[in-house]
C-alpha cells in the first residue's frame, strides 16, 4: 500500500475530487483558503495545492463473482 500525491490518470483525479467534495458537503473544513462556496471547486483547489493524497493498494484487481441475476459478490 502506498500513499500517492500525483495522479496517474484524469479518471482517478475526478474520483478523488468527488470523494473529497462529498466530505466537504458533509461538514469537513476546507484545507485551503478559498472564495468559492461550491464543494467541487474547493476540492479541485485542494488537489491543485497538493493537500489531497490517496492510498493505492498493491493487491490485484479481483473480478466480482456473479451468481445468476444477483448482485456481484466479492470474496477475500
């Protein structure tokens, strides 16, 4: 498991920004001074300032097992 501060794709950057925006909407304080009141913009500013990182696991990606028309099940 490693802590990453740079993003390997725009998709990952969007996912991290969306999760941080949800945290801000639920009451977390902004990590950078900002004029914006929108959670998505604040999250983008925090990422641009280098205040946000994410954890990348070293494990393999596992395809979920699907039994019939049911919900996928992940086994550890």
